[in-house]
C-alpha cells in the first residue's frame, strides 16, 4: 500500500523524455495504418438524413456548449430546433438569432425548461446545462416521453445518476450521453492494437490532462442583468456570484462542476473503460490539493487518483500549473502499460513504444475531425430508426464512467479509501464517504429518487 503514495511507480514512462524519429518507411506505415483505421470504422461516418421530415428538437441550455452540440446536429442534418431555453436572456436571444439564420426558422424562446418540454410537436431534447441541473431536466424530459441527448457528466452526484437510469428505464426512450471521444479513430486504433496483443498484458494504465487554465475574475459582484442567478443555481448551493463560477467557468467550482477530473478528465476515464471493457472500480484512493490556485478555485489543482479495476489499476493525475508532463506532447491522453509495449493514445494520435533496448517508437497520426457530429449522428439515427442499438453511449454506461470519477473525488474530499459495491450501488463501511453520494437540494427543489 505504501507504493500508492508514489505516483511515479504507476507512471514509469511519464517521467522520461522521448524524441520521436520517423523515417519515410515509418511515415508510409503511419499513413496506411491511419487509412485502415478509418476504413475499419467507416460505419460511424455521418449519414445523409432524409430531408422530407425533420426531427423537432428543443435545446435546454443554449450558451456555449449547448450551441456546440446543436450546430453539430444541424451539420448532420434532418433536424429543426423549434425551441430554446435558458435563464440568461442574452443567451436566449443570441441562440435564437443564430438558429434563425442557419436553419431558416426561428425557435420559440423559453426561460423555464418545463415550458419548453410542453411545446407542441417536440420529439427530442438536447441538454447542455451545467451538471447540477442535468438530473431534474433529464427526468422531466423522460416523463414527457422525449428522446434525450445529454452532455456529460451524466449527473452532479452518484444518486442523481441512479435516478436518471430509473427514469429512462421507465420511459423506454432513446438516450445518448455526450462522451464524443468514443468516436475517435485514434482511440479505436489503440483498442484494436491492445486486443491484437501489440502491448502484451496490460498491467497498469495512466490517464492525465495537465494544463494551465485561464481563470475568470473571482471577485464577488452582481451578476449580469441578463442572468437570473437564482434560477441558474437551481438545486445547487447559491454562492455569491463571480465570473469565475458563472458561464463556462463553473467547471472548477465544487458546487457546480466538481473539478477537473469530473469535468474534463472523465473523457479519458470513459474511453479507458471503453477500450479495456471495464465496468467500475471496486476501490478508490486519491490525494492532492490546491498548490497554486488556492483562493481562486475550490477543487484540486493537483490530483492523483487510483481507481482499482479488477484487471489493473488506472491512475489519474493532473496538474493545473507548471509544464505538466516532462514531455508536454503527452499532457492529454492515456498510457496503457503492457509487458511488451506501452501504448499512448490521444484524440488524434497513437504512440507505440516497444519494450527492449534500441527499439524505435511508432507514431500514428489518426485525426478524427467529426467526433461531435458523429456522436450526434448516432443519436439522431437511433431516434429516427427507433433503434436503441445504434446508441454509442447509453445512460447505464455513462453512469459507470460518471460515478467512477465522482467516487474518486469522494475519496479525495474525505481523505479515505472508498470501497464500492456495484451490485448494491453502495459505499462499504465508510459513513463519511456515503454521505457524499447525494447532496442536499436547496430550498423547495426535491431530489429525484
């Protein structure tokens, strides 16, 4: 157990510097490998939808990322956004203006998501709000029988996620959660290589996203006149407003985003689960702190979290300061440590480092330019065909990735080892950690069960 406090033992390759060399033969190999990967996964390319009937879509949360997923859906085609909802009147007007130009019709504007869900003709909704709102909006859409594309993480806390699974099972609707890196051809190539035995037996996995965030103003002040801060906070604690916890910047605030691992790192944990066929870990140990950003954010700027899956440990690390990794090309990605080779995978690249003195690494550049669009296409295909098998990230699967990072953060907040029983969906023998599976809702908001 002492070794768990020595992250370098779990990241043996991270602490060395690599100078890639690629000759012409290697470059030819890369190009052929990239093309074969693209051909292998050609079934995931964007379809051409019939334009004679467009799905009627409503968007809840039409700020930055809500419009990212909506514009991706419009690029896929076969949809019309008939309603938009936001508690910021500037977001509402700007999104309606943009959609009117791009699709030729202006969506109706709503402040309350309940009113949007009552809109006549609505068939599906996109949820692009911060995660502390996901559960209530998702469950309300399920109760209306609507199909749902919801951004990650699935929920703010573990028990919300469980309630969302129950609501979707009861509704029988089609649900896709926004883990779009499942569309990456590079990560799929890594899975292919690992399954073919290229790395040998995978004994350890390391995942990381190190970067230096650009923080907004953290001084307390009145919210913008266009923003209903009371409604924005909703069931979460109502903190005194500052730009550093509002639009786009809430991700490193514990009350709203729960930090870097839950917000961004979850992508690399999810794709690790997908590549390895993992369920959920049975045990978690985390340590870290606020070394550089104390007083500016409320979640760790430095974190090491070990997630004990049955087959091998996955160790997450991040540093939101300094240079991150010794070799900065590896700041964002996943290391699969095998006895024959280490494979590093990122959104658009795979690096294979064979075991043995004098062995050269292989670098495969495999870009995927349409991850977001392909992920939306999966959802739209499934809705039009009424076929759940076309979904690439179900609510049940998204729960496992989301709960994994949430439990890792619970281990950090409590400073304890957290043991998780997946069958009972309970933390074992740890009352302090169990109390963090569900936070109390504010005011008159009622927690879903």
